[in-house]
């Protein structure tokens, strides 16, 4: 059961209403994550601003979604796995790319290195080794790209943790944290 009450957009007022209306206009729906974050309008505003800033960076939308899936899997966040699987499909990720991203893998070696670095950030709580930095740089990522990977990991850790605390009700097609292995 959800532990933080979601704000009904029809009952929201002021800046909270403006933010929720903006999400609705942009996405075509108001995800439960946004409605629940709206219980703390500053948290919703911070999330929306951080996310908007990251869309102006160097990392493309597909890689940002792949990072979101890597982080959600590492943090066992069913809401974010479900949401980012749906969004990943919208940005053109194929089913095999979605599944591989959850395991910090990609058929593209550069993307795979970026996802493995993102996973290491989560698992090692940011305390990555010199070797991890050298590997991601050797794969072709600049210092600026690394900064953006860290930022994308951070925003996804925020939503993962928030969803764990709130137990946000999943309003996307559910994706289980357990990876389903293909039948042989």
C-alpha cells in the first residue's frame, strides 16, 4: 500500500497545479511518481528541473533511459523499471536492449562501458576506482560525459529511493525486478 499520499491534480493549487499540469501536457498523463512527489512541491520542482537540465546534455535519450534501467535494477525499484521500460520503448529501445540495460550491458561497447560505470556508481556508492574511470574514458567518454552519467545516476537514485519510501503504486505496465530468462 502506498505510504505517501499522491496529490490529485484536479485538487492541486498554485505552483503544484502548474507543475502537474505541465507534466500532463508534456507526457500525456500524470504518473503516480509525479503526483506523489507533489506532496512535497519543492521535491517535485527539483526533480523536474534536474530532469529538464539533463535533457540538454550530451548523453542521448536512449542512453539516459538505459542508465535509468541499470540503476533501477541495481536498486530493485519496480516502479522505475516499469516506467523506464515504457519510456525506453517510446525512445526506440528494442526489447533486447531494455533487458540488457538492466544488466548494465549493451551490444554497443561504448554504451556497455557507460552502463557498467553507472552500475558501479550505484553498487560502490560513488567510490569507483581509478580503473573504472580509466575504462569509461577508454571507451570514449569525456570528463563532461562522466559528469552527466553521475548526474543521471543521481536523479535515478533519488526516484528509486523515493519510490521505496512512498511505495508508489505502479501505473505503467509492471516489470518485475527479477530478470526473466528467455526459454531455451
